[in-house]
C-alpha cells in the first residue's frame, strides 16, 4: 500500500504537511491514507489520497461496523474535507483557530517565553525553526522569565501541549512545588496571533 512518489509529493505540498482532519502541523508524523481502501478497488492516485496525522489516521481506520462507536468517516466526507482544506491552503485562507483568547491575552510575553523554551530568536507571528533546547526544566522556565508571570508561562505551555507541540510531565511535588520538564516534539510551529481579537 503505497502511493507513487509524484502523488505523495503532490499531496504533501497541497496540505503543507498539515493533517486534513485536525489541521495540525505534522512534520515527519504524517501518513497518506487511501480514502477507498485498495482491497475495495481504491487506486494509488492523488484523488484517493488524504494526508492524516497518526491520531486521525487510526480513527479513520479503526471504526468497526460490527460494534459501532462514534460516527464513521465516510469516503465522501473525507474527500470533501480534503478538497476544502487544500483550497484553504492554496488561497491562504485557513481559519486562524489555533490560539485561544486566553493565550492571546499574553501575546506580548509569548516571544520571551518561546525564546527561552526553544533557545532561539523567535518571531511570534511566523514559524519557529532550528530550536536547540529539547528539554527544559519547567520550574526554571516558570521562575526565570523576566516580565512574565508564572500564570502566563503556564497558559502558554498548556496551549503548546494541547496542540501537540511539546510534551510535558508537569506535576506537583510532595511539598507543593510545581516541577517537571518540557520536551519539544516537532519542528515548525505556526502562530496566527495577529488575527485574534482581544476583549
Ligand atoms: Zn489529525
């Protein structure tokens, strides 16, 4: 089960390595799924291909008609979602839904935290590349960023974690102090903060 090189390339370019269903940036962790399975006569064509992250891919494949749970993705739905997504990317009109209001409120301080997190100069409206700090002590991060409150750091780290950009093991110590580490999971983080309105 594999698409020819040209189809892969075309699909990866069309989605910019973002999952078509949850829309997150996947980097290496992207897979090309046959909308109509090969066993059912599906072809290795661009039209029958949909790029998905690991999680969405397993959801699409997992559905068991013998024991229905949840709502199955139909082939028609996958095709329409994909075409819509490709179109949004081509038109540069993706909905900027990635940043919560809560995070946006900390907009001014985000670059400072990110710089500490990723160990690199960061333009918060843009893409992070080439970070070199894979493991950061959460306690250190929380206490040592000037001009940022610990709550501000918490909010951003929580958001980065929810988006799958970082992996955290933050916990409360026996004496009530917050400890743990933050591991950067993937290259390339897109921020769309400029479009988020604040109240
Ligand atoms: Zn996904």
